[in-house]
């Protein structure tokens, strides 16, 4: 520990005596670190002092005649020293004054500045040298601590769970809670377990997720848990290169780190980053394997896929299941895959996924029904989900994959997050014909009706849609719209004239219905 005013007062060889009651001093005033001790008899030495210094004076600036002591002059002198942030004032006796002036004691008491008396036998240089020697010893001890801590952390990295052991060793050395938020935004591990309670933990993880979404290397300090009266000062540091972050290291309730402490944390960041990069290479290899197995499943070769999956992750999902296909944004590809790997671990393999070009394909049981929404919400991607299938063999997997692709296309077109195949299959075959490339034709087909509605405030398109939905029945349409059947007949007649089509036939009606679907 660096020297403090209390440390100096405890050194018997110095014989220093505190003249201001500790009870009137600010909390911790005697325990502030003292980087240096300086002597000066200037009337205003404040401009030449740094915060934390101890000032030693013989009182020459006040004169030898105690009868002329001006309390205001002493008060101004002490106020200037307090504003400069010095740790304490030491008064050397028997040089100019026989003792410490009472007005100086009163001024220091009033302003809350520690004041101690230095006996004549103790030269100021001895006090200054003591401070310097104690700071040198502290610096050497901190450097030795840093080297020992780095050695222990390096040895921890060689254990089977090197990353976990490294974080545990850092927590032990700093005496603070340490957590790792993985690239998917979840708390991967912590030391000690449960060392940071909710809601502070949730706030830390949330802030780490924000840093991961930005994708840039960063470091910040947050006050977590302040809303419930239990604030925790937590430092967050991203791991990995910008654009490919691998996680966030969190250190909670630790004191302000000095150079030695920062060196230890830097060593852990380097080791953690290396471990995560190694995991990344392994993840890529597993990703290639998953893609190969996915192609095997879609080709109907389930035996090979089931055997390899069982060895690597666990049994394949069992029917009934659905196939989901999600877009994979390049900037979040690693985070998305890590999130899915975590979900696979949680499900003991009863969830399978694999990359397919710019998409990821999932085979999910009903228990994972919410995963599609989670991907859409977390990464802002479109997801298509197939109907439920009772088996994977016999082309069922390929068919479900095709359904999911069609649903994904509709999700992209509509800007929706998740679209299930059953939502569009209920509209019939025309829903598939009315794709994005048909919209221009559909708009041109319906333009005469749309223009007339805009110009005249009519509802020809809405009436025509309702009429077609009710099988061309004028009475049913009129009832649905709340108008007279002759009004409906008149509107349909006008629509026929504007479109130049006879809508009494099936083909004309089907073509018009397809156009309406295409512009939805």
C-alpha cells in the first residue's frame, strides 16, 4: 500500500503528532495516498503543490511574534492549501516558533485539514525521504504482485477449462467479481458464481449486448444497480477485433486500477481473446461440418447425419418438427451462430442448424418454437417457417425446406420478421404466383380502379375485393359492405368498364384476384 498520513503518524522514528482531532476531519482524510512531501515557507505555496502532497513549514511566513497572529490570515492560508487538495500540513517547531500556533490549529480544524507537529530533532528531509522510500517500496511490491499474478493467470490458462480458470484467477487477484459475456450476448461464465446479483447483472449484460451490436472495440464503466440502492461500479472491455467481437469482459466493484493492475487485466484480455479466437476457428470447422450434414439431411441421407450429430452434439431433433430458414447478416454472422450453438447445448443436441450460403437452416422441435422470433428480434432478420412434418425421410425434409424458403421470401417482401408457411398457404396457389416480380403488372392492372378511387373518393377496389371474396354474389357483398345490392351491382359495372373486362367469367375473376393478392 502507498504511504498515507496515518502511515507517517505511525512511524515512531518520526515522532509526528496529530494536532487536529480525527473526528472533525473528512472521512478517510488520514488514509489518502501521499505521493510526495514538500517543504515551503511561502505565503502562498498552493500554486506549486499537487493534490495529495504533504506540505511541511516552519512558519517563517507568519513571523516569530505570536502576539500579531491574525486568525483571518491563517484561515486564508489554510483555505488555499485545502483548495489545492493537499493531504496534510506539517509544522516544524523550535525553529521560528516554540510550538504550533493555536490560530493555525483552529484554522485547520475549521477547514478540515490534517495538521501534525514535526519535532525539532526530525529534519524535513527525513519526512520527505520516508515518503519517497515508502512509495518506492509500494511500487516494487505492486510490480512483484503484477508479475506473480500474470504468472498465476498464465498457468491457469493451461488448465482444461483455461478461460474459466483465467477469469477465476483474475477475480481472486483483484478481489472483484469478473464475468464474461459471450458474442451471443449471454453471460458465459463468472467468478465467483452469483457474485453480482440482479438487477445489476441484467444491466451489465444489457450494456455488453449494446457494445457487441455496435461491433467496435470499446471500454466503458457503468454504475449498475443504482436504481435499487445497491450501485456497483463495473468496467466493461470488448474482446476481439473490431467487426468481429468475441465477447465482453466485465470487472465489478474493483478499485481504480493502477499501472500494475492494468497490466494484469491486459494480460487476461490477451489470453481471453486468444482462447476465444481458438474457439472461433473450432466453431468454423464445426460450421462446415454442420453444413455438410444439412445437405445430407436434405438429400434424404439421415443415417450419416444422425450418426455424426450424435457423436458431436446429441441426437437429431425428433418429429414432429419444423424447418426454419433465416437470413444471416454478415456483420452479425458469428454472434448468430454462437447464439445457436448455445441453444444446441441447452437442448443437448435436440436442435440442429447449418449454414446454407447466406441463410441458416434450423430443424426445431415444438419446444424451440420461439427461436425464430428470438433470431428476428435479436438480429433484425427475416425468418420463414415450414409446416410441421411428421418425419425427415422420404423427401419430407426437402419439402419442408422448400416451404420455409417460400415463407422467407414472403417475409422479405412484406418486411415482416417471421412468416409461417401456413399463413400464405391458406391463400392458395395464387399467393405463390403473386410474387414480387408480378407486382408491377398487378399495379398496372388495377390502376384504373385506383385512379378513379383517388379522384372521386370511391371504393371500387375495396368493393371488388369483397365481391370476389363472396364468390361474385351481390346480395352477400352488399350485406358485408352495408350497402344496397344495386349499389354493389353499379360499382362492379363501373369497374368492368374501367378495366375493359367482363368479370362474369372465372378466368377474369381469377386474374383480378391474383392482382389484388400481389399488391397486398
